[in-house]
C-alpha cells in the first residue's frame, strides 16, 4: 500500500550498533587469543540472546521466540564445539553441525523477514496519523477518554493475549484496567525493562472505558506537529476497531492491516 | 461583622493578655494605655494597639484627656458581651455565577501544566503549574476534588474544539450540584493560563 509517511525515518537501532561494536571486539579477541577464543565469545553472546528470547516468550507468549531460542541454542552449541572441543571442518561431526547451524540461520531469517517478532509500534503510529492533515500541535500530557466498548473482562483478557502474541502491544494489568503499551524503547521491546511509563498506551477498563495516552517521545517521531487530539482519537478508534475485528474472529485482518503498510522488517 | 473585622477581633482575642485587659476595663471606670500596660507589665504599644482595635470594633468608648502637656485617651468598656457574628452568605455563589456553564473552554497550548491521573479511576488527582519566570519559577500544586478531577479528565485538548463547561460536565458525569466548585477551578486555571476561553481567542 502506498501512503505518505508521517513518521520520521528510523534511527540506527541498538542492534546494529551492537553488531558494529561486537565485530571489532571479536576481531581483537581473535587476534590476541585465536579463533577458538573468538568462537567462545560468540557462544557467550548468543547464549545471552537465548536468555533474552526466552524471557520475551514468557512476556508475550509468541511461539516464534521459542523457535529463536532453539535456533540460537544451535548456534551456541556449534560455537562451543569449535571453541571448547576444537571441531574443524575435517571432523565428521562438522557436517551435521554445519547443516543444523545453517538451518538455524534460515529460521532466524524467516522469522525476522516475516515480521514474526517485529513490534508494530511504527505501523500503529503511521495508521493513526494517516487521516490527519491539520498541524495544530496541541500536545498535552493528559490521557484522552475515547468512550466505551462493550466487552467483558474475559474478552479483554483474550484480546490482550492476542495483541502481545502478535507484537502489537505489551500488556499490563492493574487497578481494574488493562493497559496496551506501544513499546518504543529498545530495552522494553526486548523485555530488558518493564513498565509503560514514558510510553504511549491505550487502556480498557473492566467497565469498558477506553483511554488513550501518547507520549512526548512518540509524538516527536512525527515529521510535523499533527493535531494531537486527532492523533489520540484515532489511536483509540484504531484499538476499538482491532477489538471489534478480534471479537468477530477476524484477528488476522488486524495483521493484514498492519502488514499492508509494508514497513521494513529490519530497520523499522 | 465582615471577615476583616472578625479576623482583627480574632487575632486580639487569641492573645494571652486579652482576658486581663478586659478585666481591667471592667474594673476601672476608665483606663489609659499606659496605666493598663504598667498594671499588667506589658509594653505600652501592645496595650495601645489592643485598645484602639477594640474601640474601632465598637466595644470601647474613648475620651481625649489633657493632662500636663500631652493629650491622651482614656478608654471605657461599652459592652458586657462580645458576639462574633460573621455572615458567610456573600461567599456563596450566586445564581448568576452558575450561568457561566455556557462558557466554552479548552486546555491552553503549551501551558506547561502537569496533570497527574489517579491510578484507579478516570480523573485527574492534581495539577502542577509553574508560576513565575526564570530562576524565580516555583511549582504550585493544586489537589483536586473528585468532581473537579473528573471534569478536567474530559477537558478538551489544546488542538480540539472548544466545549462548554456544561457539556464537559455531562461527558464527565459530574452532577450539577458540583457546578460551583467546577467554576472555581476553571476560574483558577484561567488565571494560571492553563485553560483558555473561546471568546478570548476570537477577540485576538
């Protein structure tokens, strides 16, 4: 779908920076202590990634993270084989290990390029700004009350599970309401930090009240000072629309709507 | 008695020497400030101020007396009972004030106010406003009643259309019996430039 982008171009992600810094570090380790030490460092790094993905599975219940855990564990085992046991390409076990590692890399690539673990924050922010053309600014730190939805607590719980599984929002439950937080920061997107402070959110109370809050950081992601009240209203309406779709068993249409924007799965 | 007179009376009645001074005034046919001060071992200015205040409030009579070179006043008790009758009815909002609910308002752009939402419900618990400029800026926090908090929760955003106070109250499910406190907080926020009124915008 072609549309006019309302968000600024994304900045370099921390993952890219981590790779940029990790590569020279690995080269230095290899230069000083040899190739096996470098593979040992890779094993340690990838094991930390395994733990991170495992944490994210428990936070979101997205099964793609379990696939990533398995894939990265394979890479860890491969790295340990080279580092600790000195496996070379002449060893007979190197062939199955190599095939398994290549398979693991394909699994990782498939999950990444199919946006299975991509947070949809930018898609949501683009969608809510799409119909807005006025630039009256009007930022405020108050939440906006959108109205009510007709939903039982069970339906809201089921909906929240759907949203977290599909990386649309991280959900929190407190004081008789469910908060759907649009994760923007790297630390929260990767489960390294909890809470929805300083993030945009939509809340559904057990009474059906819908409130919306857009953080200053997310508002500043827009290229222009789009009318803040319209952005907030649209965000609330979008989540109400998502809930309606999900209630009718058309949850897949939510993902279709987000995927239709065709944002870059890696950089956005 | 109005608030100022009541405050003046209250400030003197609360002193620990008041009863002794009144006892002297009841005992003596007339007494001067210096006589009373020396009798009670108080500073003459203290007694002077007290006697003048009681005269202004109508509880004492005074007579100018000439002795030696300088004239002075002698005070006589005029009443044997003091009743503080303070009429609060002027403080109650008039019917005309409640008609202000047709005023159309919204939050002012870049007001700098920080609204704190109550965790458990849909209302604002307090507002923090920055007052002053530069290094003399201070933060003023206003704690809100629940009707006020509900009202402000539904206050239109700075870029939204103006809405009348009555329609905001309806949306916020605030009872009309709370109108006077809603108008009070709106007046305060207009003064602090957190809220703007539609008429003020169109006149610019």
